[in-house]
C-alpha cells in the first residue's frame, strides 16, 4: 500500500514539474535537503546570510530594495536551480569571502546572477560565480 502511494506521489510531482515547465535535469547538481534555506522575494530588513544556514536555494528572484543591505558571509553557497534571475539589487549587497573560504554563487546552468538598479551598491570579493547564463542582467525600470 505504501509503495503504491509513493509511486503515485512521484508521478504527481513529475506531472506538475512538466506542466510548469521545470527541467528536472537542471536541478540535478543542486540537491535540496532539509538543511538548505530557501529564499526568494523582497528582503524588507537588513539581512545576513550565514554559513550555519547555508546553502541558500533561490526559488524566486531575491530583491534588495533601496535602503536595505544584504550581507553574505564567507563560505556560504547560493544556488539557483529554478532558472530565475538570482538578485535584483537596488540597495546594498556585500559578499566578502576569504582566500580560503569563498562564497559560491551557482546558477544551476540556467539562471542569471545580478541585475543592478540606479544607485545600488554591490561589493564582491573572493566569490566563485559559476554555471549561469549572465553575470549582470539588463537594467530594470521601476
């Protein structure tokens, strides 16, 4: 009985993913586990992404409005297996890894990384940016 329910659930998940246009092969390398932190949408307060809550899985574009600051600590992994633009920055984004502890931005083979608005500030050091479509997107109008 349990095996039939499991097969039915897996079939339903596959149907939903195909109907929504998800390419399951694109998330092969970005395994989502219980220890991952999912993020997406507008950050409304100053925020720090810590190594303790890493990896961060972007499910929708992370938007940093004017006057808000996102800090990413050394060693953090940020993954985007869903084919979305990872960051829309109007505020401040600081990601400072170290020579021995890089920050990793993984685009999952189908995501763009950063779109910057007017007067935004982005400061990256010791970051590994890999497997994405574009480093900086076109400027969005607001």
